[in-house]
C-alpha cells in the first residue's frame, strides 16, 4: 500500500512538472492577445449598444402592428376551430330543418290570424 502511495505521488509530481511549460505558454499567449481582445470587446460593446438601440426603437414601432396582426390571426384561428367542431353537426341541423319544414306544411291554419 505504501508503494502505491509513493508511486502515485511520484506520478503526480511528474504530471505537474510536465504541465508547467503548458501553463507558461498559455499565460504568454493570454498576455500577448490581451490588447487585441480588449479592442474587440470595445468595438463589440459600442456596436452592440448601437444595434441594441436601433432594435429597441424598431421594436417600439413595429411591436403594436405585430400585436394587431397576431390578435386578428388568433381570432381567425378560434373561429375556424369552432366551425371545425360544429361541422359534424351539419347533417343533424339539416335533418332538424327538414322536420320543421314538414311540421310547418302539415300544421293546420290558425283561424285567429
């Protein structure tokens, strides 16, 4: 068990020694690209604010128009759904109209009128 612990510690030490050059290379690359990244963030921030302001203004202008169109579309969808649910009852309604028409034809006239 002690041999396993010693070998594990030795392996970790070797891995750490191998990792040190990669850490140094990463730090150097980070420092070299830092000004470029700052410049891109500055330009991106300014452009983001400009396009965000333009998008917000367009949203304020176009938003109510889109809302009206959406409300009209929802009303149309609701109307078509109700008609689709009532369409199977059409034969029953026609049968009821036929019965009513037969009743009207065969009814005796009222002498009061």
